[in-house]
C-alpha cells in the first residue's frame, strides 16, 4: 500500500487493469472456455509487468503540478486504458478490427453501453463478461474521480458558494503535501467496498427472482454502473416483477451525488439534505409515467395488468433518467413519437451529478427550472417582494455557469450531429446517436432505431466521432475548459 501511494494515478489504474483481467480468466476456466481464459491471463501478466517497470521508473520522478496532472490523468485514462482493455479481444474476436474493439471498450468504460457484441453468433460468454466488468470498473473509476478529484478542485460542485473556503482547503492540502495518489487510493477503496457489496446483493436478488447466474451477475453489474449492457440484449421476462423492483431500487443510487454516503448508515439521512435532485427526479418520473400509462390504456386492462403496466413505465422512466437504458418493450413495432420524445428528454436531463449517470444532470435541471420560474414571476409580478428561496440560495455566478454548461451541451450535440451526417449517417440516426453518445446512454439508440445493426451502420470515421462524444460526455466537457486555465500551466 505504501508503494502504491508513491505512484502516479495512471500506473495505479494499470495495476488494477491487470488484476481485473484475472477475473475473466477464472470465469473462463469455470465455463470451460480455456482459450479465453489463457488470453486474459497472459495479457494480465503482461500489463502487470509493464506496470512494474513504469512504477520503478517513476519512483524518483519529480512531483508535477497536482491540479494539472490530475486533469490530464482523467482525460487520458478514458483514451488510453481502453487500448489495454481490448488487447485480449484481438485474438478472441478475429472478425473484429481494432477500431470496433476500441469502440466497444470506450463505450463500456464510459458506461455508455453502446454495443453490438451480444448480437454476434457463438460469441464467448467470457468476452461478454469482460465487457460488463470493464463497465463496472468504469463506474468505480467515475465515483472515485468525483470524490477524490472533482470535489477537491471545485469542478462540478455547484453547491460550493464560498470559493474562498474551497481555495483555502486546496492550499491546505498542498501545504501538508498530500499526494494526489494517496487521496485517490483512499477514495478508491472507500468506494470499492460498498460498490462491490451492493453489486453482490443485487446479484443474489436477481438470481432468486429467476435469472440465470451469468445473466443476473451481468445485470447487477450493469445496474450499478448504469451502463445498461446485457449479454441477452436487455431485461428478460424471467426476472419478473420482483427483479424489476430490485433493479429500480438500486437505480436510485444514480439520482443523487449524496448517494456515495451509502457506506455509512449513520450519514444516510444526508443523502436527502440537498433534496433538489430527488424532487426533480420524482416529478419527471411521475409525469413521464402518467403520459406513458395513458397512451397504453387504449385497450381494456384488468387491475393486475394496469399495475404491471405502471410498474414497467416507472422502471422505463427511471432507467432512461439514470442513462442506464434498460428497455423492456419488445414489441416488433417501432416506438411511438411520444415515447421516443420522452426517452430522449429523460436521457438529456440525466441523473445525479457526480454519479455514473450522464446527461445535463438533475441538479442543473432543477436550478434552470426554478430560475425560469423566478424570472417569469418577476416579469408577471414586477412589484412582488422576492424571497431568497426563489433562487435556491445560489448566487448569480452559479446560475450563469449552469446555463452556460447547458448551452455548451446543446451546441456539442449539434456539432456531433453535423459530423455524423457528413460521414454518411442518416439524419434521424445521427441525431439520436449524438444524444446517446454525449449523454452516455447507448441503449437509447437501439431503443428508438429499430431494427439495429450497429456495425453495418457505423464507419471507421463515425466510430471515432462517437468515441470522442462518449469521452466528452463522461468528463462533461468541463475538464477541457479547465485545462485552458493559464494558472494550471504557470510555475
């Protein structure tokens, strides 16, 4: 542990990458897929050896700028680590080129879940498990980034109204010479233990509800990471009502940044201290479910059918609001325009800030909505005395930052949309794909665009455009702007 604290964060991630490769190796041995087991075992040893040499070479390395190095590590990790993730697949999937495999691993590591591997005939279950495991590890990495790096730098923390206090805290850490690797490691283990425990808990519940061992494990890992990756393409009817309720309950962890306090039951009440995210989520889920339920009541239903219909609509809404994308409608007909609009709107809004969910994020949506109400009230009743709660106790700079981020997100979606149409994608497909990629909800594309053959639809250029969109969506574009801050590059 002391040895790891002196290493750069990227080398620590390489070491973890090597160790998690041994997990599908054991999985392959259990399922008698010996070729896949050997491939993951050998590459795990190779990456571990490379990590050891890099660790030895960096022990006496001079300490770089903590802020600048952390921002660069965040961006480079989503670009470089998928290259190591795809190495075992080069031999196991010879019909796939390196571009497609890199696309799949970026999609998994950013918890986007835009994939077509499950549609490949005779594909190894070990390969599918590796894809789910990469997404699960990406979820751990995202939680750790938010708690260890984003919070300390003030990035994404829109509740910070006292910037002087934040600056003093950062200066105190630098004065005490807390190395960012030490903070990262402590946060990683703090997140990993309850994250793993909750995954195992959901796995057991789904197994008891009727799913097979492999499917229930994959769905539990994909639920915790909100990747929506499934070895069978989605939620099956074997899970039943009990399985849907279990997944729905665990998806609530992606609705609030305060849900990281789940590892301390005594602080669980603090999850609801800033209840704006939960309030916005409840309103969105309620009205979306109401609309979908009314649209599906065009045929007679008994009480049980209505109850199941409402439950499925609630599940669908919270699934797309958290950008997980579990889609349970398996009708051969295309989804209605109203359903498509609701799914797109929920995906764009997204889940809790600092979670594995993508999109605009609920707290920003709540701030924009309340700010609009406040300004509309001011226009209609200009003589009314305004109270502080009308602006959520936030100063004008925070409101401005939220609106600027929303506009940047919209402009980036339009920019990605234009690039995809230039490289040959159809108008509708390019629009849905740009939202799916930038909001990190890959299943949105397959839910609306039916039937789907992902590898026939995408060219090499379009794959790399979508890769950039997925990475930009995961880092929320803010880190790129932060890197242009001249203070980070000064002495």
